[in-house]
C-alpha cells in the first residue's frame, strides 16, 4: 500500500501542489492527510467534481502548474462537462491529474449503486479521451507512473487519470478530529422526524447513512418500506426527486431528508424548489458539517446560514433546531406549515458501527414505492 505522506511529497516533487475534489471512501486516508497536512490555500474541498476541475484549471491559469482533482468514479458524471468543454486539448488544453476512486470495480463486491459506474469507468475515460492508468500499490511502480503522468501532462497539456482500487492507500490516523458539540446523533434525529409524520406521508432520503437509518427505523418498528424512496446513489439529487413527486401528487405530503454535502453539491435546487413553490414539500437538512459516509471530511455547511438561503430562494418557512427540544417544536411547526418549508437540524458526526444496509434492491424499493403511491 502507498503511504499518504510519501504520495503527497512525490506529487510535490512533480510540481503538483494544489489539491481539490470531493471526498471518496477509497481515498479517505489521502483526503484526511490533505486536510491536516496541506496548506489551507492549497487544499479545497469542492462543492462538486465539476467545480473541482474548474478550480484546478484556475490554479493552472495563474501558476502554470497542474492541480490534482480527487473524486469517486460516480463523480465523473459531474466532471464530464468541464472535461470536454474546458480542459480538453480541443478547447483550452489544460492539464490536471485526476485521482479517481474505483467503486464498483468488476470482481470486487460493492453496493448496487456503484455497479454500473464501476463497469464503465475505464470505458468512460477512454470515450472522454483521458489517458488513464491503475495506480499501483507498490511505491516504486507508483512513482514511475506518476513521473510519466507528469511528463505527459506537461508535454501535451491535457488531463491524466489515476484510477484507485480499494486498499491502495495505507490508513492515516487523524491527529485533529474535534468532537461535535451537538446533542443528537443523526440516527436519533431521523427517528424523531419519522415518528412525527402522518401514516400516508412520503419520505425521500438522501444517499449514505441517512437512507440506511430510515430503512433500519422502519424495520425495527415492523413497518413496511413502501412510503420511503431510498436514494442510495445520485448524491445531491434527493430534493429534486422529492420535488417531482410533490408536483405529481399534490394531495400527499412529501418530506425530503437531505445531507449538507449533498445539498451544497447542487445548491441551485433550492432556487428551483422555491420558484416551483409546492405547498406539500417539506425539506429537512441533517447538518453535521461533514462528508460523513466517506471519511468525515468537512463541508462548508457550518459556515453558512442555510435557512436564510432557503428563505431567499422562496421557501415559505425556514427553521433551525440544534437540540431535542428545539427539534420537537420545529417539527410540529414544519408539519403544520404550508410548503415549501425548510428545517435545518444540527447533528453529530458519525454513525453506529453496526448500522445495516437496505435488504431490498433499489428496483424492489422503487416498485413498492410506486405501487404505494398509485394505490392511494
């Protein structure tokens, strides 16, 4: 496995000293190293992968040096536009080193939302015309590849992608991971939210631990899962799924359980919800200030007044709760208010180690959900 400190130092030797991207579980150790060891102005956790590539392009325009852009392979979708219309040799011809976690790698067991992207990752890079190689776990081989990649980027002024398999980086123990000050764990907040809803209310939950916690709550209560759409992939899109449902079924109350990293990734969705103004849509943000499911790297959410942003985008009501008593009062107000309405709930980072995963497939979840809506 590759030592994170060695990898970082070798990149610096190749003139790559600007880092940006969206955290990924396969890259979490290197991302944690960057968060603690790279100068603050040299490491930016971006809103989404396309933004990260644009940041690296800006760095190159100002310095003449390529940056490193890290992402999960699912994030290639967000990066396709700047890869083809910004950095491509047919447009501005800008080098960037892509570090891509290979979720859903063929032959490696993974969750269903990663399987298709895993199969097409290399093919997609080929279609995009991005030269790529699998990052070796051996330091000597990795150093030789990095040298060739750096030389190619300098000569051809084009991106180069390093595809990263599970277990490529050595574990990196965080030295500075302050405890969260908030009273509730996210799972407790999810349970309190679900317990406050009516028997026919619809739930759309975001990717990561939130959907797993929704599924676990229903299972523990011996309830069915047909009222919940579990968005196990498609980070940042849960609120628009909820909006589509709310507009098509105006007689139903629709609740979106969102995460701060997901919301920031596609924050323009707030403006679209505000303009569409569905009175039956309630948007709940579970804010722990972190990309929790891929390593706990910070988001920008704790620096923002997100309820104020929601109000500015046209939400009729925007609330905030940081503890159990506040949440109980806010939920009562949210349930009884016309939408679109917004509630930010502050929660701690982390989840229990034995948190399960949905035992139904995404297709089974979809079918049960659609049958439930159609039958009401």
